[in-house]
C-alpha cells in the first residue's frame, strides 16, 4: 500500500467508520506488528501464506464480530499473556513511527528546537524537518504543541526535559 502502512490504514478506517471490522493479512508476525494492529482496531490478523479457506472463514468471522488470529499469531498472543504483560517489555510508544522518528519526537517533547535536534542527532536541519512532517502525519496532529502533548502523555521527553531546558536553550 503505497504511502500508508497497514496499522495507519486500520486506524484511519476504524476512525472513519467505527463499526468496520478490519482483518489484517500481512507477512509480519512479530509482536510489535501484531499488537500495533490490535491497538489500531484490527479484529483479526492472519499471516500471508494462510490457505484460501482460512482467509474466507476469517473474513466471515471478523465481519460477524469475532476476533480471529492465525495459529502463529495466536501462539504469540498466548505466550505474551502466559509470561505476564508485567514481565514482558513495554511496547514502544507510537509503533507507527520509525525508531528515528520516535527519537526526534522524544527530543521535541523535551523542548528541543529543530537546530538543537539536528546537532544532537548529527543530522541536517532539513532531515529534522522531514522527520517532523512524517511524525505529524502519522500521529494526525496539526502542530508541534499537539505532538508534544501526545508524546508526553506516552512518557516521552521526560528524561531529557530538565537537561534540555538548562543545557540547550535553542
């Protein structure tokens, strides 16, 4: 899907029509992808390679309001809860962002300016601006203030906030 990933598409579909039931069919079966899709509102998750009959059954089941997960995905979910969510590593906030975008958002939430972020990450100001544009689009926020609020609610910016305001004013 050019220009949008499955998690973003799921989130947009469910936001636009909340009664819609989304079934994800993907090649990704890692914990981060599975749980990101579920947080976005997916009712089902199958890994490519599923048999045609399984896909048809899953579409009908999800449309009827049932949660459906392929065998390998179901095993991951069971293992996650069997180990205990408290002992499992916390999922990264904003899984729709790349690691670098999360790093930039963390610095924004800490009060850093674009030039300060560029210096800190040893990247160009234009690259920082590109990351910020992508962050705003992926988080569906209108401006820096809204991004900061969302980031701080997710726990970003806290480690750097005090040092950023004293050590790097701009």
